[in-house]
């Protein structure tokens, strides 16, 4: 199972990288909001087609559906912010800074979900922050 997770995570890494580069190119002439709109239309087409093809109904508790909707709102606002940052800054720096988003779930996991971080995990988070500071310098 772990191998499947790693392969999928590596696929996500490559796809997110392509997304960031595509967003940078798109915002050369499109406003951030219009670029995000077109991006989301394409996203909904892909996801909607996948849901229809696999016949996966939306089933879940109200709380979980609410959090899924909240995550969509947060993602939309974050994406608009990312695209806007690309219009004003260097793609490598903007992408590196925004890629630190994983620090937030790590902190929330420890504070609210009783996740345990080993010393090496904390060191890794710290080194990732240092790496982004160095890339942005």
C-alpha cells in the first residue's frame, strides 16, 4: 500500500509542478481571477467526468460534506492569491513559499488531532522552512 501512496504522491508532485508553471504562463495576459476561473472550469470538467464515469455518488455526513465545501472555498481563495502573486513575483519564489502550506496541517494535526511528530519530523519541517527562505533570498 505504501508504494501506491508514494507513486500517487510523486504523480501529484509532477502535476502540481505543471500546474504552477501553467499558472505562471497563464497570468502573463490573463487576470488572476480569470485564469483561476478557466482553471476551475477545466478542473470541474475532469473531476465531473471522473465521478460520472466511475458512478461515485456523493455520500457522507453533513459535517464531512461541509468540510469538503469549506476546503473548496479555501482552495479557490488560495488559488486566486497564488495566481495574483505570480503576476507580481518570480514563479520560483512564489511557488516555493506557497509550497510550505504543508506546515499548517502539521501544526493543526499536533494541536487538534493528537498527531505525534518525531524529532526528525520537526527537523524536516524546520529545514523545509530554511530551504524556502534560501530560495526566496
